[in-house]
């Protein structure tokens, strides 16, 4: 820092002789009989001091106008340490403010910024503590800054893990923290704290232990083993939940008989011969969906006319069930259980008063959105740990931190560095060390305040308040408490996911070649490689028409998912077109119908006719399914590697057949002439995807209901390809904006449809 100078105390007992005896002193002795001997003594003392400075620069008093090289080196090292402390503080603030945005946005730049901030913190903290340990000079605030750094390491509640691998590598995190605490302990031991600075240091040390400990517990609970243990009671409970009530006692519209667990369960009884964990749900402490819906308090009746509070608790209960799938537990294995699940989705979620065929699609997806928000928080944040401890504990922690920081500000305000300690001072005389310490305190206060506010306005807090309300009957007649809970639960935060659909158009993108400077064998070690024809179209907002179409398809087909044949049968074209639904794999079917839909879309746009609802549904879902094939094959029910092979071959076929076509009109004419001289039956049985698409185009182009046929087909197909056992793929996409297919996957899970064979 060019604007800083080095400051050290300089008592006469330890000051170098050449600084105490200057040239004026030498002149005063001139002519004395001691002149020769005194000058000789001073020269030897100066030489000795230079040697001592080279060995230990702490003994140097920087009062000289010409600073030594060692002073400059020490000053630069202190500058680096202070800069790194400030940088880690800024990165923490960035993660706290923007860390949760990654589940609401698929922007690649934002994703990489968050990743860099998350990864850099750990390495910068280790490196900075190492610099403090290796410093040849002394600075009492090193231990305080080290405690700051470890507090920063575990303070971001909204991002305890960047990826699922971070949860599985929790032992590495624990080891890194242990080593860093050893380094911090060494710094504390190194300095003999004789000033009042030890009080804030011990406070920071306890705070860093608490924050890093919370993150360690969060990583463990979100790991595969942790999820298995924590969800085992829920999975066992769901195996016999359908037997707790008789069929005539179950009513999905009022949630009567649906004992999905929300919270409060503490003791389980392990019963042979299967040694399942059995739970008694009769105690008032155990909160279920049934108890919340049947609660007589005004808060959950006249005060919740839109069922907002009830639905948040429902989402919370459903997320606990869905976590059982992420943990690998089996669900809904018996037919009775699956039938009850289907009634829950049909009559409890989809059903809308007034008998609308499309159902209450907005409420369905709102419940699933909130459920997946809870799932994301359980896998990537510390919120479940905070929720388990309760709002009271969180409030006590918040008050303690704010009070502790206030004491630190009071102490640091008049702080003076001990003698012999190196500090940085600006040209205006301001102590840079105090400034850095103040920045650390300010960041801690800012982070604690923001995170306390966010959590108390989150859905986790709302569930906590509702459970407490149901448990305490005295609250039901207390209007003040009800108004307070309504006020606390009124806050609405940002949307839980991006609510956009990825789009891919083969006929527009097959000629795309990835940039060789960005995607090559050298960069493949660091970034995912794009293949030929793989370029995403602009993402679009999820249309309401698509939600309605998918929900209507689910109500129509019930537990039997259709590969598209049912829609063809409903529209009277099954005899002519059913062959296109019986190809070698769902990926073949998707790409054939996508090419056809893409071609008819081009013709429709050129004709400038008004776009119907069926047109929106067909074109949107066609491009979305093609997007899943091209960019997210693991989310489909078919094998991902085989899907990638098919996509590459279809791109190759498009380049082969349409290479000379420059306009959409030319592409359409080329497709129609593609198989004029070939046997249609031979192409259907063993032709390429493009040739089969050409046959399907000829069969559909004269049909007046073409968009109705395609819309119904794509709605059925969207549900058909949704069931999948690759839970990690869904979890990973939750952290990068979310996918519509994940919402459908969660919905089908609660309907008892876990795979196509069970549908």
C-alpha cells in the first residue's frame, strides 16, 4: 500500500543504538579524549544492529527516513493478509446475498461466480492463516482475524454445499476445519494476551466453532448416509400409513385420514420381525396433515381462506416423503398405498370446485414448487439444522452475536497495539488494522441480520409457527397470537424456481458447430463440452396452457401413463399413426414427433395465422422434450448415454438430408420429397429417424385437427417420460434453476407412480 506507513512502538530499552545516537550526538563528543573510542563503539553497534535486523525485524524501530528492505517486505506481507481477510469477508457477503439465486436462475455466469466464491473461500482462509503463522513480525490482531475467517467459513446459511459431492466429501471439510483450528490455536498460543483484546477473541472463537459446526452437521445430514438415517422413520411410517384409517374414513378433499408427518415426532418403537420404526401419532406433539386440516382455530379456517398456510405445511410433509426417494428407500409398494396416493393427488390437489376439467393446476404446481424448495434447502443449506433447533435458539444466537459484536466495537475503538507489534497506518494517521477489524465486525453483523430476517420470513418459519399453533390449544382463542402469526407468515419471497422451459429446435440448430477455442480436448478437463448441433434456444416462461394440458392428461389417464397412443385413440387417428409411438425407445419417438412438430410450426408461422392454445402446448412441449434429449438426458426415463448417441445420429442425419436447404420453406419441401420413392412400411420398420418423420409428416399434413392431435400427444408423452430413478440428476438441476420435469416427477411420486411399469 503506497498510502500506508509502518508503525511500531519504540521504547528506549529496545531501540537500536544507531537510532538513539544520531549525528548530532557524535559531533558533541568531537575533540574529547573519548572521541576515538566512542566513534568506534557506535560503528560496531550499528553493524550489530543491522545483523540483528536481518534476523528479527521486530526489533527495528521504523523511525528512519530510509526504510529497510525487511520493513518493506513485512509491510507487504501484512498488506496481503489484510487484503485476503477483506476479500473473504466480501465473498461471504456475496454468497449470503446471491447464493440462493442459483435455484431461481439458470444463468451460467451467475452459477460460475457463485462457484468461484464458494470454492475460493476455503483456499483463501487456509492460505491466509498460513501467512499469519509464517510471519516474522508480530501482530496481536492475527488471532482475531483468524477467528473472523473461520467464522466466515461456516456462516452462509443459504449455501452449505454447492453440489451433492460436497455433502459426500464432508469428512474432507471436517479435516480442513480441524487443521485451520489448529492454526488458529497456534496463533492464540503464540501471543501472550495481556490486553482486553482477549475478550472479543474468545467470543469469536466460540462463534466460529458454532458456525463451522452447523455446516458440518448440515453436510452430514444431507449426505447419502445421513439421508438414509434421517428418512428411515418416514419411509417405515409410509409403509403402514394407509392402514391407520379405514377406506370410508379417508377423504382427500379435506385431508381426513392423510397422516403425512409434518413434525413433532420424537420417539419411535422398533418392532420385530421387520424391525420397522413404529410411531404413535395420537400425542398432540405429533403434527400431521390431518391434524392441521381439522384444526378448529380461526388462523387455519377464516384466517386462511386461500389455504396458503395449510398448503405450505402440506408441501413440507410431501418434501419429507420425497427425501425418502433421494435416500433410496422404497415407497408405495402395495396397491392399497398407491390407490390412496392417487386419490390424494386427484381429489386433494388437482380437484377444483366447480368441476373444471383442467383442475386446479395453479395450486398443484404451487404446492410442488414449495415442496422442491424444501428439498433444495435440505440438500444444499443449513435451514433444516436451524429448523430442528427451533426459532427460540436461533433468536438467542442472533442476540448473542449482535451483543458480542457491540462489545467488540467498544473495545476495538480505543485499541492500541502492544509494543513491538507491526501495524499499518495511512498517511492521515488512521490505523489500517483497526479498519480491517471493523470491516470483519460489520460483515458479521450484516450477515447475521440478513440471514435472521430471511429465515424468519421463510417457509421453514411458517411451518414452525403453524405447528406450534396446532400444538397449543390455548393459542386458538388468542387473537393477538393469531394476528402475530398471520403477520409473520405474510412475507412472500422470490419465486422458488426459474419457471422457465429450456427449448431446442433441431431444424434450426443442426448446423451449429461449437467454438473450437472454447470446446476442445484441452478445455474438456474444466468445462462440459458441447457437441455438433447442440445449442439451446431462448428459454421461455412456462405457459399456463402447458400446465393445464399436463394436469388434464394426468386426470384422463389416471395411473396408466400413456406413451401417446391413448391421445391418438381419443382423436381418432390411432390406426394410422400408432406405429410412431411404438419405436425402439422413447427417445426415437420424441425425435420423430419433434421433427414433425418443428416442421408444422415453421409452416404455421409463415402463414401468419393466430396461434391456438393447442399450438402453444404442442410446440412448447416438443422443444422442451428435445431440450431434455440434447442437454439433460439423465432426467428422462431412458438410458442417458444411449440418448446422447441417438441425438448425435439425428444431427448427422439432418446435416445429410438438409445440408443444401437455406430457408425453412426449402427444409419443408425436402422433407416431403425425402421418401417419395421408398416403401413406407420398410421405412417404418427399419428406417432412420428423419425418414420416419417424413412418413409421419405426409400422414398428418392434411388433418384439420393436427394441433389438437400433437398437443394431446405431447402432454401424454411429457408424463410418460417423467418417471425416473436417477434422483441425483433431479437434485443437481434443483441447484441451477430447476426443471419442469422435476416438478412432474415429484407430482407423479405422490400419485404413487414411481416408474412406467407401475403406471
